[in-house]
C-alpha cells in the first residue's frame, strides 16, 4: 500500500513544564487505512513519548479516544487521515471539558450526571429469580434499543453549545441514557428519574440545535431522546400538578 | 518511604463566547432559525394591531391601505415572508426528526414530514386566499 506523509498539529498542555498550552507539529506516515489514533500512536512510539491521550479498543467501542479534529468532535480511532489530504489537521482535546494533559480531559462532571439519572433498571419490587426473567417483546425493545448503544464517548457534550454555555445542563448522553431506561418496559423508575430530567437544568434547557445527534459515532439520536422526554413530561404535567403532594405544597394551609 | 503526588492545575473549562454560533454551519442555521421568530412575531403583532384598528374604526381603511403600500411596509413584509418561510421549513423538518412515523420496519425520513407539511401549508394558504377573494 502506498504511504504518504501528513503533518498533524496537536494541542499540548504539560503543566509540569509550562502553564500555557501550545501546539506542536509532527510529521506522520500514513496509508489509506491509517486513522488519527494510529498517527498519535506513531508519534508516541517513535517521536515523542510525552504525548498524552486516551484510547483502548481502537474499534469505536470503548468511547475513550474522542478529540476535536479540526474543531469537530470525533473518535480518533474512526477518523481516517486520508480524509484530510491536502488540508491541515489539528487535533485538540474535546471542547467544553477541563484539560488535564494534552488531549486528556476531565470528565468528572459527566460521570456525576450519569449516576444522577440512575442508568439501571429500577423495580418497585424485585421478583425472585425463580419467577424468571422480565419478558420484553421486540416492539418494546425497539423503543429504547438505539439509546442503549451509547458508549459515553462524550462527543455530544463537546458538540453541544447549550452545555458549552451552561455546565449545569444535564446534557445529551445522560438524557439519552435516562430515556433508555424510562422507555424500557421492564423499568419502573420514572418517579425517581423525572425530577432529574425535568429539573431546570434538564431537558427543557435543550433548544434543538441537534449537533449531538450529528456527531454521535454510534447512531444514537440524543436530541430525539431529549424531545421524547419533554413529551412524556408534558403529558405527566397535569397529573403531577393536581397530585395531593403538589396541592399540599401550594395551597394555603389554614392557621399554619 | 513516602511517595508524594504532585497535582498540577487543569486548564479550566472554557465557557463559549458570544460568537459561538459562527463556529460551524449547523450552529449558524440554528441561530438564523431562532432569529426568524422575531420577524414572525413582529409581523403577527403589526397585523393584529392593524386588524384591531380597522375593526374598531372602519373609516380608517384608506389609511390602512396607505400604510401597507408604503415602501417601508412592503420591504418589511418581503423580509418577514422570507424569514417566515425559512422558519416554517426548518420546523416542519424538525417535526419529522422528533416524531418519525414507523411504517413496517422503516422510519419515515424527516423530508417526508417537510413535504407533507409544506403541501398542507400551500393548501391552507390557498383556502384562506379563496376565502378573502370570495368574501370580497
Ligand atoms: S479507542 Fe475505543 S472508541 Fe476509539
């Protein structure tokens, strides 16, 4: 296979050496099947061992290799170098996150949000194993299947201007996962998740920009999950508004 | 032996600046879509006000005609029409994205929603026009 050379511009941040981030250029050989992650690996192995970035599976499954490639959030293991032939190629850490080192970002904020939406099946009462599994039809599976493909790569957070403007926004992936469970016929955790997804910083912050769904490498449509969650919430609203708890909270209470 | 860990500062998260919507084409189209609401609202308010004035004082009809025929009002209407069409088209498309209909195993494309809604828009606009012409 024919080999070419590309120049990649990589954002560097090495707090132990300098407080200021800077860009560094490397020349890397590439073939038709070389991805950006291969280029980074080549640099680390052959040219500059100090370069830091995350990766694991090299096949679009683990979600750890995200970076902004020419300003667009991408999995570096699924982005081919030849696509940028004749163009400059700049690799930066995912936008909207603090940077720990070079391309490594701090994702604590997302990890907290992920836990908050309780991404597991909640049952009012667990039935004993002897009673067998909770059955589900193909149709019921269809309702949430795509949302279960999320690999938490956080490209959607890097692409979302709402999250870029407001760090407290629950954001695309966490909501997609919340909806994945809300829409699961075996789940009974709506009550526990609704206050979180319908919080002031929840789904209602989303103004349908839709870039999360554009950049998702797994074909998940977080924007759709957010809108579906809005619809479910709106349908529940009259019920919650007239619930004894709400009425008790808002009605004047005699001599109290 | 003790090992001391040094913690280095992180680059704090950068909040987006006011020009964020120029960073990519999708963001810009989104911003234009949001901006069009201003023209839709402004046109509706002006129109409602004019109808209200006409209803409360039918004698002002010739005055009303003068206003709508003024170059300023015509230019505003043309701009408002352009933006309103853009507004409708983008929202029709979004309806299809948010509520795709399943036919068999396949989901309908948002373009279908755009098409159907546009046809309805044309039919309804035509019907309204007919009503005015017949009413005259
Ligand atoms: S290395 Fe696992 S998704 Fe890219």
